C-alpha cells in the first residue's frame, strides 16, 4: 500500500528555515521532519512512499538520491565512480517515488497527479509537516471497517492561548493552553479508496481541503478517526523550536519506532 506525502508547499510562515529548502526538509534533531513521518509509517509496516514534490523539490530528490552515502562512511573510486558503503547503520528498506507535481499546484491537484503511482485500491495520505503518535495500522482497520471512500484523522490540539473564566472584572479560573476536546480539527492523516480520485481535479487551483473533502462529506463518504494522543504540525518557527525541544530532551512523543 502506498503512503502519499504532500511535500510541495512553500512554508511561508516558516521562512527562517524554508528560504533555501522545502518545509518537509526542515530538521528535527538532525533529520528532516519528512524522515520522522516516514519512520512512523514504516514502524507499522508501511514502507512504500509517493512524495508529491513542488517548491524546491530538487532538494528532496537530492536527499534521497544520496541517502545511503549521507548516512554512512564510504569509499569512492574516482576513476569509475564505484562506491563501497562501510558498516551501514541505516536499516530503512523504503521504496520512494519522487513525483514532480508542479511548482504552483495546490494540494488536491498534487494528489490527482500521482494517481498513476497508486496501484492498490486503498492508499494513505498525509502532509509533510506534521507528526503524531497515531497508530496508522488501526487507522487503516477503522477505514476498512466503515466501508466509505475516505477517513480523516481528527485531533484536538492544545490552544495556543490561555483560557480565562471571567465574572465581571474578576478572573475566576485560568488554564494555560488548555486542550479543547470539542475543537476537533483535521490532523492530516487520511486513508482513501481510489474512488476519491474522481473528486479531484488536475487544475492547479484544486485544494484538497475545499471542494473534494466537502463533496465527499456531502455524499456521506467521509468518516473521522479520533486520535486522542500527541499531534503537532510544524507551521511556524515556534513550532519548529518546540518540536526540537522535545527531541533534544529525549521525550519526542511521536517517536514510536
């Protein structure tokens, strides 16, 4: 089964890191966030990936093309270009398809353009900028059980702001960054049957999150898998710092492998 990862956005709200590289290549603990996402899927047995490239996609291509030599010591014979990798420490047996889906394409168009690389009836989809301790094997089982075209993962992230309860001018209670259990949002871990491609357009302006998902919901073909554990996107520089703090402290909740 293929895992499709959206890797084409510009990450304008993280310009400190994305001016020279695409957002999925921004590092947490010395590894791109894309690597963390792929490690999570791989832990549950999903090792075939289709990466939808766009903005600075060559950086991602270069990373995987040189992946083995980046990860290990090696000897190279300059005359013939032969490379001998020593004591390989990398055990990832991933199969990665890198697909250029256009510099200006929106998320729905990018998914539509990799349809030819999705061989099975069902495929997984996520964004290249969010991590969580989501059991994607259970997510898939849930999708198969309800029998609809699509499943999205609903998460309830903590608020960025403190919550006040006020009576008159008096603060009666205060909670810093409370978790709003009713504020379910799209966590970006999807499972779709191939019929979902019929809801997508090849037009650059096709947003996955607009008409395609709205129409799927209107047709009663979209269910939610509720995830109560850890989830965090890397949308801003503050998020980038926060995720690295988790990793440096040896307490990264998404590290299930």
